C-alpha cells in the first residue's frame, strides 16, 4: 500500500485495501477475548457490558464518543507483569501510552514503577503521589526546566539521550549537590519488525547514542568522569508492537558487549540493563501476543546467556510495558451517524468521533476490530469502513471490517484495544472535544479524565 505526500492528505484511492482483508467471523456477535478487556461480555439481551454495566447505560450517562477502561483488567495486568519479573527486576509502566492521576495511583498500589517522558507526565506522576525514586525520566530533548524539576524531585533515574544531555544533567545535579542516577540510552542497530515510524533502534532516528563508531563507549567515559552523575546502566529500546523476541536477543547481545567493554576499560560492571518496552497486543484476532511470564523468561534467559558468555555478573533487568498493560483494557464507544453503501466496494459507517480520538489508523495504518455492541444481530455481514466526522478523507478509524448488514443510525459500535495512544494522542482537530476516560469496576463507573467542553476551548483562546 502506498501513500502520496500531498498537502490535502492521502489520495482516497491510496488507502483502499483492494480486497486485502480477512474473511468475516462465523458469528459477528462473538467477542474475541484476545482483543477485549477481561470483564467485557454480552448480557442476556445481547448488549455489551463491561464491569457489569451495559453500554447503553454508559452511553446515556457519559455520552459518546468515550473511552471506557476496565480498571480490574488494568490492575490484573499490572500484577501479572510484576509477578512475572519478580523482585529481582523492575517493571516501569510507560506513561506515554496513557497517563492520568488515577492510573498513577493504581500503579503505585500494584507495585509498578513509572516511566515519564515530559514535564507534564512528571507533574502528573508526582501530583498523584508516585514516589520520585520509582520514576524514570526519558526524552530525547529534555529542557533545562524539566531536568531541574526531575533532579529536585529526586527521580530514581534519568535516561541520558545525547552528549549534550550528559553535561546538562551533570551540571544541574552538581548545582543541587546530588549525584543523579542515570542510564545511557543506546541505539543498537536493530530494527524491530514493525512500522517504520515506530521502529526506534535502527541508527537513522532521533533516539539514543549509537553503538557504532564507539559513540556509546565515549558517552560512558564522559558520564563516568562527571561528579554529578551516578551511571548505573545501559538502556535500549528497539521498537513498538513487537511479537518476535529475536530483536531483543540481538539487542541484548550488543548491550552486553558494551557492558564488557566498560568492565575492561574502567574496571566496573554496571548493575542495570533496561530493554525497553514495545511488546505487542492483539488489535485483531490475527494478532498473537505473548503473556508476561513468557516475555520475562525469554528476556531473562537471553540476558543471562549473554552475560555468562561475556563472563559478567547478570545485571538487574528493567522493562517498560505501556501498551501491553493499558492497551487491551479499554474500548472506544461510538454512535453510528450515517451509513453510505458503495456498490462493489464497501459501506462507509460514520461515527461521532474519528481521527481526533484515534489518530493511529491515519498515522500508522493501524488495524483495529469493531463490533455492534448495543444489540446482537443475525443479519449477513457487510464489509465496512468506519470513519469519523472530520474534514479529511484519511479520517479512518477502522479500515476494513465486517458489521451486520442491518446496522442503523443510532446503533452503538465499539472499537477494542484503544487504551494506549488514543487518548494520549487525541487532538482538537476541527475544534473537536476530546472524549472522557471512564473507569469501570464491579458495577460502578466514574470519570477519571473528563470530557472537554466548548468552554475549555474558549478559555484557551485569549485573542
């Protein structure tokens, strides 16, 4: 599939899949548990429920579009990751996937640490009570003000992303009279099997310091020479939505080789290695993600084997699941507005949201599932494209899927696995109001991020 760069956006024909879509499920009423939150089911009337509450009631109380997050599922996934890696490793939830003060409190209560990558995320974490020592601060261009705040707060680690940042963090830490714990992020030349725009470890990209040409080794030398820094480890991240562990094996091997070079040159063994995140989730029934215990064993075996070969003590492992925790726990609920059959192509189903609440389809050609959730239907399946209400031909939520042929305006449909990067990347395009995030648990629902209002938009417009 190709896209043409043009100020008007992609040409409409360029985003047609020309029949490259899966056959419809045998029963469109069946909910694939791989892609839906764990408490999602259908009630005796055929309506979808989450946490014991039917979507019709949720839509009436909170409106649409809206994100509904299964709190029990979120907490269970936090515990699964913590249990899988155990007390001798660290799990940092990647806040960029989705962050709110409620989420921070859940993380704290379930024993996970938190990775932030901006001053706003740091402020949210601290305001919600996450202990600073359990916070890691990422970012390829942290401002002086952001670093000042992190050092003053006493964050557990700052991940250094450039030679300039090594000096910048050291200077600020020294001025505050502390030695800041840091890791150096390296790019290891491994390109994960994922979309080009989210593959982050190959050398032609903005993140980290390359292993090539001795740059990472030089970064280690500089960090060790500065009094304001306490270098505790090496960080690597190879991409996003990854199912294959082969990339992690190559990455770990190259990072361990760097640890061996550090030992040989400086006589020290750095105690930590962070392998990042990027583990995939099921957006459709064709995706087959690994369970946390499988991932933990695979990563532990890889690092242990490589360290034994290099005659190094096995360092403490850290990982950073974000999408893998929050992604499957939420769905977006929409109301159908218009339906346009195009003979010989597909039927366009327009909903009351769109690219302002889920930009990933437009950005990454992301695949999603969709289901009629306000009722069941025995009608024949029809090929649909779920689109939004924005003035863009690329305003697509689900490119190709099947919904019952008796779908009608006013029906509720839901797109699962939207917990990660949907609300976080939401926008006010066309002055759309960003939807709320509603946490549902044990028959109760509460807003954790409220819906924007027109007053919110006007309050920012001071002209």
